[in-house]
């Protein structure tokens, strides 16, 4: 049985497209899509229905209107949209958004998160690990800044040639996850690993800009090619609403537990 699924080049879309969902993976809760407008701009209307949704700007600039409120986006700015809500996404030029969603039984407030404010908040930005697995984590939609039922999201960037998400860890009992690889200009690449059996690895693959890996179960981590940085947007959905929405709730692979500090 597969526990992880690889999707290539998910940034190569125009308009809005739901790419990873419950019908093409084993994920039950977590969904990922992309909204991409070219230089000519565009607009799209969205109804969240029974899903809570997060929108994270990965490039360009634009606006999201929710009711009478308008939010202007730059890179890594984020918006949490509750269930039973409507929004209009628009831009006069290039605008690239990741869309993350999960079903929710509760409705929480709309929350706009500016990346510039995230960088100033020690609860939301952290230098994690040590050489050669040092990286910087930025929480965009987290327990400490956004009320939500299931969603968590943030961006991680390695130092050149470093590993990230090390030591190997899993959190399938509490959360589903998607890694979306970002800010890795050609020809930069990394290696993504995912497995439940240490000597029978399910996925060991090169990943490039726009590739995404949906993770239901298994120890996972990655490494940048020498002299380059690996970057990824991590998206999570808690299995139990609210109760499992804890970023640091993980299980480290026993062979490495206690030898390395994850966070």
C-alpha cells in the first residue's frame, strides 16, 4: 500500500486547479491546489463550503476580497478563510497562490498574516537543527497566530547543501502533510525521502521547483544538492479537529531518536 504520492510541476497551471485531494491519494483530509495568473492578471470567485482554506502567496502580488475587506498580498503573505465563506481573488498582473484546504465542522474568524510580521515574531520563526541539517522555519498558519480546525502551514529553507526535516520523523496518527517544493530555480534540485521501513524506502526521488509530495504515513525528510538551498511549503491537516493541531507532535525514527534535535 502506498503511503506517499509524488506530483510533478504543480506550478505549471493557469487559473485555479485543485491538484491533490482525497480522490487521487490516500489522504482523507488535506487538499492542495494552485491559483496562477499570468502577466495579464485575472480573477476567480471561491466558496469554501464545508472546507477551511488557506491561501499563501508564492509569487507576484494581488488581492483577496472577503466581504467588505480587501487584503493585499506579497510573497509568503497568507490568508485563513473559514468554512461557509466566499472570497474573490484578483490581480492586474502575475499572481501565484498555493491553496490548502481541509474539511471543518467549525467556523473561525478570517485571519490575514503578513510575512513581514511573521519574521518579527519569535513564536513563528525558528532556526532549527545544526550543521549539516540547519534550516529556518517560518510558521504562516499555526496554533499561536491563527484559530483553525485542522490547517497548519509554513515555509522552510535550508542552508546550502543541508538536509531539512532531519531527523526522520512521522506524524501519521495526528496529521497528514504535503511538501511543496518552492524557490528552487533551475537547475537546483533536492532529494525527497519517504518510508515506513528503513531498508525498504518507498520514495527516494529528485524534486524540483513545483513538485509536491503528499504524505499519509512514513518517516520523511529531504536534502539540497551541493551549493544550493532547498525550500518547501509544508501544509498539514490535523486528523482530530483542534486536538491534533500541534505542529511539534511527531515520532522520530527510533534509530535516530535522541541523537539529533528536530526543532
